[in-house]
């Protein structure tokens, strides 16, 4: 009878047995998890912290404007924008012979490609500084949008349209920072290759015709003057004060340069950023003459260029900071007026989570080594309770526990090595202060979570 019942319920019995085995396995695994040591670690990375201040900078540079010697229906450039040129080198031809209309179409396509390339290059961002730039990008976008609406409201349509390119740049930057787009290098390369093909065909067609335009000086050639070349000069910086500076930034650009020039040559490699500010706005920040400061240039894909502070010019109404450099980066946007970010201070150190730092008591003893010299022996008291319940009020030491392989090791931290505190972290000098007792090294695994930690403990 019993055998018959077992046969009839065989499947049910097997299922019940399997469930019991699974339950036992789960209980066993859970028990192991309770008994095991739960350890969390964080790598002691090297961190760079920068204090950044936003400025509006005006660019001063010695440049010679190149005018066309004769009028023509098309300018064909023989050198690239930003290319180094020699004195008396041919840089362009004013073509008077291509009258079939094809040249105009080619030139229009080249100019269109140049505008697209320029916008995309200005949009690319060095993501190392993206966190510092996102607030500024948002602010600039809102300001530009508000300005455009005002221009439309007052029927200033041309002025409203001029902001289109800058708005596209800001929107592109925002997409890169938020991760909605990757960099634009591939598109830039495609446009550049097409532009080169069109220019080569135009040069071939015009090579034997037209008026040759040559340089008067050696330097770096740029195709599009901005009309400010005659007064935003390196020479003007030598006698610049706040009154002269205000006069210069109010001046209108030269229509003669805009309408007649075919290019310009920057013949002096030293150039300047001039920024107006107020000492009250700077607060505790002290820019010192002769010191070198990194300047982040958002209009040049966040390119970082080191500048020396040439002079501080004080005035009752403000302060002029004049920065100078001899570095001339490739593909740099030498926009006459641009927003820049100046790194007023930069520190580099080992990043330590604040919640991982502990204070332990220590004892000091001295022992003789093999040479008979006394060596200080420091021992960490993991349990400061005395047998009678009183607390041992000995000397204390600050530090963190690290995990080296499976062993827990205590690393000391010296307050003399602290250089910054931010967002739940403490930054310690990589190069120790004199007399420092810090023993933590960069890239060690700091224990941020764990129970009953002590020096020498083995984690199984």
C-alpha cells in the first residue's frame, strides 16, 4: 500500500526534495555571507583641483593688413589659414579672368565649408575642463538668447542674425558636455578634405591669371581680418591704461579693412590678453606680476595656454590685468573679444575619502638596531580600553586602513600635508612636507567600509 502511494506521488516527492535542498543551500550561502568580512575600497587617486575665474578678454597683437592691389571678381588663396609665411611670399591671387560663373559657385561653397568648419572647431571641448564650463555655457546661451529676442523686438534683424553661429557653438558644446554627442573631428575632417579639393581646382584655374598678392613681412597668415588690427596692437599695450582701454573697446571696426583687405600677417609672436576686473570681485585671489597662469580658451576647444602676467594697472574704477605669451597654437581662434577662464590656483595631491580617516592611539618605544643605534618603534593600540575599563589617553595618530593583497595595513596621515578639502574628500600632498609622518602612497586601496579593522588583519 505504501509502495503504491509512493509511486503515485513520485514526482511530487522529487520536487519537494529539490526545494528542500535549494533552501538548505540558500541558508548555507547566507550564513557564509554573514560570517565573511565585507570590505569596500577606493583607490587613492591623484587629483588636480583648480580655482577658475571667468573674464572677458581682449586680444592685442601686432598684425600687418594685406590689401588687394587691384579689384577682381574672386580672391584665390595660395596658402592655408594660420600657415607660416616668409617675407614677399605670394599668398593670394585676385582673379579677373574666370567670368563664367563657376568660380563664384566654387568660392561660395568654400566659404560655406569654412563657416561650418569654424563652428565645429569652436564647438569641440577639452572634457578635462567640462565640469568647470557647463555653468558658463548655460549662462552664455541664456544671455545670447535674451539678446537675440531684444534685437528682434526692436527690428534689428541683422544684429539678431549675427548671433546664429555663436548660438550653434554653445548648443554643440552643451551636447558634448552632457554626453549627447561625441567630438566633431570626423565631420571636420570630411569638410576640410572637400574644401581642399575645391581650393586646388580654383588655384589650378587661376594660376596663370590675375594679380599676385604678396606679404610685406614674415609671420603667420590669416585670411579674414576683423577690422581691429590697426589699434588692438602689441605696441598699444606698452602705454595702456584704463582710460585708453575703454576708448579702444568702444571704437568701431574699420570698414576699409573689412572691404579691401585679403588677409593679414601676425608678425610678432608675442601677443596679449587684456582683462578688466575689480579687486573687490577678485576677493582673496592675488594675481602676481611675473607669475605664469594657465588660461582656458573655450572658443578654441578649451585649449589651455600658459600666460605670464605682464602687469597690473590699478585705477579708481577698476583693474587691468595684462597677460602675455609667445605660444601660437595651431587651429586657435584669435577672436578679438572672447570669454576666457583663468586658473588662479592649481593643486595636485592624493585624494582620500573623509569617511575613511580614523584616529588611533599609539605607543612609542626605542630599540637598538644591529649597529647599536636606537630606532623609534611606533605601535598602534587597536583597543584603547584598559583592563579596569579606564581609557588609555596616550598619543594619537590619524590615518587610514588600506588593503594590500588580503592584509589590512594602517597608513598614517599628517595634517601638515593637507592642501585642500572638498566634497567629502581631503587632498594630501604627493611631495611630503618637511618632517611629515604620512605613509600613504598614491594608488593604494583605501578601505572605506569594513568592521573590526586592525593593522595586520587578514581578510579571507
